C-alpha cells in the first residue's frame, strides 16, 4: 500500500505541503495520485470540511482509504463525512473546545485545557465514541508521542539515546529537562484519558491500530517507539496478546489484507520477531529482540543498531 501526499488546507506548517484551495482542488489532487497508483491518503490539520468531504468521496471512488490527523474538523464531523481512520485519538479532537470555529484549527493548548476538565466516561466523549464505532471509523494509537509531554516520562534508556545524533540528543534532553521542571503539567492526566478513550473504543467494538509518529520534540523514535507503544497499551489495560493483535492483525484488517498478512498461519506471508522471554507474561520482553526475519532473511538487531548508532536526527 502506498500513501499519497498530505491533504492539507491553508495554514500548513511547512512549505513542501500543497495547500488545497477548495473542494475542487481536493478532488483533483486525490484523482491525480490515485491514477498514479496510490492506495491511501492522509488528511491533515487545516483541511476544511468541504475539502475533506470532497477528498473522501474521490478516494472512495478509487477504492482507496483516507485517514486523518485533524484539527480544523472534529472527529464526529469527519466520521459523518465518511473518513476511514483517525490518527492519535482523543487528545487532538477539537470538537469539544467551547471557542471552536468551523474549519479553524484552535491552539493545541486550548484543546488540552478543555479535555483536562472532561471525563471520558461523560456523555459528550462517549457520544463521540459511539459515532466512531457505528460508522466503522478505525483509530490509530500513538501513545508514546503523548507520553513524551508528561514529566519524567518515558524512562530514559541508553539504547534510545545512543541511537540519536549528538545534536538531537542534546536538544531532546534539554526539552525533557524543562518538561520535568513543570509542577502542574496536565499531561499525566491527559495520557490516562487517552488510554481510557482507546480502551472504551475497543470495548465498544472499534478497530484500534497502533503505529508511531516521530513528532513532538524527538523522543519517539521509530522501532523503539513501537516497542514502547506496546508497553503503554498494556498499561492502558489491554493484555499482551491484545497489544500484539492491535499492532499486527488489526492493521491487516484495516488494509483489507488479513487473508495474506497479520497473523502467523499456513499460507500467509509473515515477518517474524524473536524475543527473549515470555511476551504473554511480560510485555517488556518486546525490548529483548534477538532475531528478525524479514522477507525470509534473518537479521541481527544488535548489528543493525550498531550500524546506525548516533544517526537519528542527523540531516
């Protein structure tokens, strides 16, 4: 599966993102990349409702899927428009902000402040969950991104720091130190709310997936972050077996490829990770990777990591 360029509205944070000029442009953009063989699309923060509706209609006409890291559009709005997946979860859902204006992305601090005063068990958030499940909208969990904003989290690991370039390591530790000095951070409570939101979503029948996003200030590294995500899913209340399913089978189901990949079964294609320990009893065993089989070839994680030590964050 190949994903096309971001579908972003006016206000993109980087100039290499094409800013859609309206619904017609959204339709043209999706049609062009779908004709080039792209299978999925990602809507981004400043896309408007009209642009998103047009992009979804065009994507679905090509039998493509569309996900979104949204801000100007709330989760219930996106679900009713027909979006297939929503990235990151509750902590970016702006629909509850009292000052939210249509098609405008409010500041992240405002959303965090609003959610700090809400309960996941409350009627408003539960209604959003019901809409998502009823309309078969999947969610992608990225708990490690949010964890980096909580003081003294995640645990400092030398293996992660060694993977960073010296400059990236210094910058990361400096921001982490400032966060650790905060005495009234809302992020520990917000992280717990996100975990509860994802747990309720699955309990209600929703399809939860997981993946990583190297956003924030550099503490969520690919690979390492995926392992941490599985640990956090277990902290959220899922069993180790459920965490594995969220990471593997559920992604295959969303892609419509569950008959070929996602579980170990005769006739299926599979990459295999061999760990030391009993993953079913201790999810931390996911960090003890001894061998990786990719496309039928075995690789040594230790040698691979040694070969890229000190490179993450170097441009």
